[in-house]
C-alpha cells in the first residue's frame, strides 16, 4: 500500500476456466434479498448510523457502511460527503479500490486449485516460478505457497509509495509490472527465515498471483472472474489495470499527509497491477459466500482458517488478530471470532467482518486516509472496528 509516510504505510498495509469451477459446485443461495437504507433514527438502524457518523466525525470525508443481519436484512448507512468541492452526498453503492481485501480472493482461488489437485500448499515457489525468488539470501526453494499466503515467508516488502503531495503528483501515473515489484524485494535480505516469524508482505501475494497464472495458464483476473465474480454476481467488481480512474458512482479519495494537507488522490494508477475495484454490496456477498462454505469445500476452508500469530506492529492495528491464508480472525466482544481482510490504499480504507458461519456481515468503506499520524490512523481503524463489532453482535 502507498501512504503519506513509508513507516505509516508499512503499518497501514493491514488496513491495505470451465474446469476450474469444480469447487463451485455448492449452490450459491440467499444473496439477492432486498436492501434497506438506514435513515439514522429508530431502533432498527440507529446504532449503525451513529457509528457511521462517529467515523465521519474523526475527519473522514465520507463513510458508507453495510450490514447483513442474522435474519437476512441488509442495512446501509452513509455519512459525510463524496466530494469536498461540490458537497455531493455519499453514494450508498459507491465503488472504491479495495487494496489488500483482494488477498482473500487470491487465497480462495489457490485453495480451489488445491481441491482440484492442481497445486499443493506445500509446493515451493521455485517449482512454479524457477529463479524468480533468488539473491541476497532469498531462496524460492525454501518458501512454500502456504507461507506466501500466511505471511510467514520472510520476503521483505519494498513497494513504491508517495510521502508528500508533491510525490503524489509526480508518481500518480507510474506503472509497475509484477516482475519489477518482486525485483525490488529481492534487493533486500529476507526479514527472517521461512516460518521463523511473521511480517505482512504484499510482495508475497504478488508472487501468489504469478503462481496462479503459471498453474492455470490463464490470467489472474480471468481466474477470479470465472471462479468468484461471475458465479456470485459481483457486478460492481472490476480491475482498473493502468487506468487512474474509477467507474461511477464513487466518492473522491482523500489523503491527509503528515504536513496536515488533505489532498484529493482519486486519480492515480495503483502500484499493484492486479488491484481491484468493488463495492460494499459485492464484498458482502463474497465474504458471506466464503465463510458460509459456498466457495470452498470444508477441508480447504479449514486450511484457510488455520491461523498463526501476527507481529506486534500489525497487532496494534488488529488487536487479538490471527492470520490464516489471506484471511484474518479477530475476537468479538460478545464471544467468538469474526473473519475478514482489511485494505487501504490511495485514500480508500476498507474494513470487513463476517461471522464464523457466514450469516452476519459488516463492511465499512472510508474515502479518506488520516495519515497525518499513526494515532490518527489507529483512531480511524478503531472507529471502523467498533461499527463492525457492534453490528456482528446484533447492535445495529
């Protein structure tokens, strides 16, 4: 993820074929019920609206939140504006760049390939990408697919990023290939030996995308489309590629820099060439289908939910969090855990949560990143976490 500070960026990053349809033999049901809009008063949605307003009150320009209750109701709340210049209201179905939320999509595809016996989680990176992970102590012969998905590979992250408004203007149209991003990481020694630590690695998931393409002989975008986007009817989920623009409707994205300048950073090409655009509606469908067992068979979903401890830096963002394969678990204050994957990049911050059985979900999309300090970022995360946890505990 790119942010206004590379140090903050490293910590915000958490916040950041026909034959292949075998794993989709489970019926996708219960995903087309009517949606309700929260008006901000009354018992049914008052708490959700208050929590949404509280995030906006922190200085977040625009907020949209979506909740699916245990009885199948869909609630949507918005707060703030979509455009500071015009005062245009927040769209309840706005598109946004989902950043690291995409990791859950990629992990799902990998686990479908595992179920099809086309790939093993214990395969080495070298088997599928010979010679790619080499140099400065990096060795793809010792790193497995499981470790990439679990962030236990030790591969160092060195993604490009802007730290000032001036750098944003200079870099916003820069284009990178996966190979260039991996090569940057190979200029560094590993953070640790494989499975001897945990560190969030976007580069690891860049390699995951390359492996998916090598295994299938098809593009990552086509695999995700045919296996997830199409079957679930995720009509708002697209890949911008090298376009710096988003489809309508969408809120403008803002970055608060350490200098205190709030800059519209909507127009930019994201570093990762596989970046995705989606909506709270589509992400709600995806995560409920995933945790509800409609995308993976029980053995593969169990693999995905087999977690390890995260490091201290990321635990500050996800208190009590544990990391599976492209999926994070967090404790619920009312008991049990919830699952999801957050993402943040280019002014958009997304926070997600779904119960263990996939019946209840909550998502927050924020169109401003409060990157003037780590404290501001953590307050923003805490506000979104509170909304998620209240909703999943039935307090909406």
